[in-house]
C-alpha cells in the first residue's frame, strides 16, 4: 500500500518535470513581449521557483532509483526516531533527578522552617505599653511580670538557680517529714 502511494507520487513528479518546458513557454506567453521591457518578460519569482523544484526532483530521480530513494528516506526517519528516543530518555532521566533534588530541597526547607519557628518562639518580645488607662493595671500586674518571668527562665543561669532552690526545698521537706515522724514517735512513748 505504502509502496504504491510512493510510486504514484514519484511518477507524478516525473510528469511534472516533463511538463516543465511547457510551463515555461506558457509563462513567456502570458508576459506579452509588446507591453513589457526585455528585463520583465518573465515573472522571476515564479520561474525561479519552478526551476528549483524541477532541478531538485530531477536530481533526486536521476541519482536514485525509486526504491533506493525510499530506502534512504526510511533510513533517515529511522535514524531520527532513534535520536528522538535517546533524547527523550535523557530528558526523562534529567527530570527524575530534578524531581529528586526538588523533593530534597523541599524537605530541607521544611526542616529549616521548623528550626526557625522554634528559634523564633524562644525569643521573647517585650510587650507594648498600653495606650489606655483601663489596660494599665493588667499590664503592670500581669503582662509585665510574666514577661520578666519568661525572660529570666530563658536564662541558663537562672534555671540552674531554680534547680538548686528546688533541690534545697525537697531536702528541707524530706528532713522535716523525718523530724516530724521521729518527734511523733517519741510523743507516743510518753
């Protein structure tokens, strides 16, 4: 089927080449020599186009037999298809590596954002001074003391001091408990 179509196209090209001299003479007759100057006898663009077509087709039909010409075209298309497949495979590989790199970058960005938010949450900003007198007592007795408590608690030395104070309070409470138990035991003996 394909061979028949190609053979029909090649035969029509041959007939066009054979009809070329007749077309040129028709072009010459259209341009009347009486009304035109010698340089304008032919429409140069049309003639150049016709001659270039005929030369291309004539060269192809002279240099190759029909089957060789078709084989050469099929071979070049096969080569182009192989090149397309290799380029497509390379593009797919590049796309996969790019996708992996994008995912890794997104994970790193998410981890950085978590760290930045954690660091930001550790910073304590000083509360703004209220503009109304109604909000001033709350600011003085609640907001501002809590700000200083939070700020002091963020200090490493203050936390160590609190640990020492809690350990002392625990030791005192254990000592008092033992002392009370011993004192109650002696009171019961009497």
